[in-house]
């Protein structure tokens, strides 16, 4: 067994060395000198120079050469907003005969790990379902061949995700190049050195783990290890099911408790939550029936629902009461242990809070076999 493990380790190290050496030679996607035809935005991983209005509707037409603030900060499908972005620009006869590359750089995608869209040039589709994985400051390069013309050209970027599912991505910059765009270059080993170091560490950890696991089998520790894995899986499942408010959402609630009937832009200023993302948190709170929003161009008026005000008044501002009620509004029937897992508060702490909630008439506790089931007596979903 030890000999087999040593052989596996040598093979893995050999693969790593070959990959390392193959990365040492600088390569370029194109040997032709780059000419930037146009550029929208700065490559700074922010998108702050674009139109930040969270309620801007589409389709949007942007004309190259005009101010960046006319370009929408994101592409999304909320309430059928900004599902299409048209980019208008002109080419000379000489430029139209050359192959070009379109660089699409994203500051942040969300809330899932991918976003799909189609790209068309002059009504001809040149690519579909270009996916940006869940990472920041990421660029996608798309090659444009034989679809350009002298004079005005139009690029269409169209969302292909299901309608009204809350998918979005925030732009960083967009650029059209003759030849290779800067984002296409691979400058050799230095930019990727940390990747190879990380790969080596992962391989080393895997080998050490396999050797330890082999010894544990002989000493009868595999059973305990499996039990630990099962426990971790249960904890992970419990973690994924929690309904507690995150920090930005709680900031918004606390601000509205101080003063509601204010604009979304004012809330962004007072809580220091960027205007580009505060609308996302508002949408989540609205979906939980905690706030209401009304149009008041150029922003929205935000009101805190009365049940949230009443509950926070009864609890004297204890956020744990609010998280308990939110969990019960979603699950309806929970044991004390399940409730503790949902709101990430120790069971002993939950046991001290529940009598206070029962005394206020907010919950009731029903005997069910060996367990006590906690239910909402008021503040239920309507």
C-alpha cells in the first residue's frame, strides 16, 4: 500500500511539473497589433461610471461616444427590465473588413453562479450562453467575423435567463478591438504562479489525506470519520435552510424603524449600502412582506410593514425575535432544536426567548409526541 501511495505521489508531481513548464512560455491570442475601436467604461472592477438608476427600464440604446452615464450599470431580468442592450457605433470601410474581438468585462454577477446571454451583430447571432462564473472582475472575449459593415453597426446583448428570476450582472467595461484585446493576453508564468502553488498544496494535502485514511482503515477509525461526515452534511443542510436576515438587510430595517416613508436613495446614503446593490436587498425584504415600495421618480418610497414595527417594539429592538418570527413564517411548525438551527442561536438561548414570545401572544407551543412544536400565534403570512 505504501509503495502504491508513493507511486501516485510521483505521478501527480510529474503532471504538475509538466503543466508548470508549459505555462512558462508567454503566449498571445493574436500576433496582430491591437487597435481599440471603442471603449465603454473603465477597467476598475466597479461600474460606478454607468447609469446607477435601479429602476431604469429596457431595452436601452447606447451610442458610442456619448457619456458613460447613459449606459446601464447592469443586465438583468427583474420585471422584464433591461433584457436588451443595443450598442450603436460606426466603422470605416477599412475597419469593417477586419476581424474584431469584443471584450465584455463584468464587475460582479449574481445572485447565482452563472448568467447567460446572446450577442448579435447587425441581426446576426455570433454567440450564445456566454457564462460568467461567480467571480469578480471577469472578462469574456467574443470574436466577430464577417458580420461588420461600413457605417453604422449595432451590437445587441440579450439576456437568456428565465424571465423574472432575479439574475443580474454588473458591467465593468466593454471594448471592441481589431486584433487581440488586452484582456486576451497571457503574460507568462508570473500572473499564474499563485495558481500553481495552490495546485501543488492541494495535491500534497490529497496525498497526505489518502495515506492517513489508509492507516485509519487498519486502526478502525473509518466508522468515526463517516459519522463525522454525516454530521457535517446535516449541519450544512441546516445552514442552507436558515432564514435569518443578513447584515445589510438588518441595517435597512433598523433605518426604517428610525424613519420610514423615505426614498431608496436616502436609505442607501444613510446605511452606506451602494445604490447599485441596495435595490437587490429591498427586493428580498419586499418578497418577505417586510417592506412596501412605491414609485416616486427618480427613486422609490419605502415603507416598513406594520407587523415588523409592532414586533420590534414588543421585543425592544431584539433582532433575535424578528429572526424567530421570520423562520416560523416560512416553516410554520418547528421544534426548539430546529428553530435554534434555523436562526443560528444556541438552544439554551432560544429556550429563554420563547417564554417571552409566548407571554406576548406571539407564539404558541403545542405538544406533539416527545417534542414541543413552536407555532406563530400572530404575525403569520397573509
